[in-house]
C-alpha cells in the first residue's frame, strides 16, 4: 500500500507546487484561448466551470508527473533482497 503522507509531502515540497502552478497558468491560458477565445474576444458568456477546469487539470497532471517521478527514484534507490 502506498504511503499517502509521503505522496502528499512529495506533492507540496521541492518546488513542485510552484512548477505546477507555472505549467497550469501557461497551459491553461493557451487552452482557454483555444476553447473559449470566441467568448473572451466577442463578449459572449464564458463557461466558468470550463475555465476553472482548464487550469486545474494541467496543475494536477504536472503534480502527478513530479510525484510519480520521485516515487520511481525512491523505488530505484531501495536495496533489493536477493537471497
């Protein structure tokens, strides 16, 4: 079973939140311009749920990538029992 506390520590340390936020702002902005550009530039109604999710998803994906990378490094550095 995975240690949830360790996963949480990886997700909130080592610059992960800052890098995830930068990625979310860049990717989310580009995707919002693509998906809702007509609404943003033509004064049409904006779908606020889509706008919010377009920033949340890249944040979560970037954080997941960082945490899974750190977990993989940890697994590689653990000694293996060969009896």
